[in-house]
C-alpha cells in the first residue's frame, strides 16, 4: 500500500545550527505536500506546502525541497531556535482531498 | 479571531457512555475533518465532510459518528462501540483541495 514515512524518528540539533527533516513518500500520483509542526498537547500548525510542479519553496527560515525522482521531501529549518522544538509531520495529498500523515520526527534543540 | 475551536480540552468517558466532541470553525471552509492521534503516532482519519449534510468514512470510522448540519460545525460522537477511545482528537478544516488547518485538540480519557 501507499505510505508516507520519515527516515528518523528523533533529531537533536544545536541552537543556531540548521536542521533537516526528511520524509519519503511512495505514491507517485501525490500532487501536494505539507509540513506541519506540533508542539506537545497542541494541534498541528501549518508550516509550508509545496505542489508537485515545484522543486523548492521557501518561507521564513524554512525551505521545503521535493525530489520527485526518488520520492523524497525535506524540511530545512535555518538557525534553529528553542521554539523550534516540536514534532514535525509531513503529509501527502493524493488529490482526493484527504491527507496521509507520516509518524513524525521529534526535533530537539540543544541550548 | 478567525479559527477552529474544539471543546472540551479534556473529556472523560465512562464505560458504555457516548460522548460528543465539538468542533467549530469561522473560516468559511467547506471541508472539515476528524483525526485521531495516539502517542508517538501520526494522525488517522476518522470522518470527513466536504459539504453540509454530507460526510464520508475515513480509515478508522468504526465506533464513531458525525453530523454536518451547519457549515461551521462538525461534531464527533465517540460511541460505546469504540472499545479503545483514549486518544487525542483533532479537528481540521480546509477550502476545497487546500491546506488543512487544525484546532487545538480534545484529549479523551476513559474512567
């Protein structure tokens, strides 16, 4: 079956360094991808999205890269701050108005 | 303020009891969704609704019911048939084929 997964369940990064969170997807028909940030006890918060006709999209301190050849999605966070500590999810839209979520990566920022 | 609200924040259910979780949005979004999140896991879709008076089962609909009588509201009932209801429940909404935005969640615990 189709799945969205993450390479690493946990990631620790020194404050001020850049972090990269990876996500693999297997449905070549997916046309829309979203990254969410979830802090403990809260609902997921939209970070950035990208459509399949793009390779890269930048936001404030975040960049999403999409490699359709290897079905890989990544989220880069520049100059990480303590407030970046959270679980990060990628989500995939097959075009049927439903999202499929990965299990998440826990990002911990080390002061 | 525009957004999605969920209530209550915590809900306790006795064995054999039905409980209803509230979800309201004032974003004028057409679609609404209910997800269940278990510890250390991603989000699983329970039910979704793309228009008023219509809804579809998601991946884990058994033991749950919903209604969509108003565009702004999409309540979820956890019935006594749901044998393992303890989880974090998240409601989301979106314009058609656009990003889903999440509420703050309701944590359901069984007494």
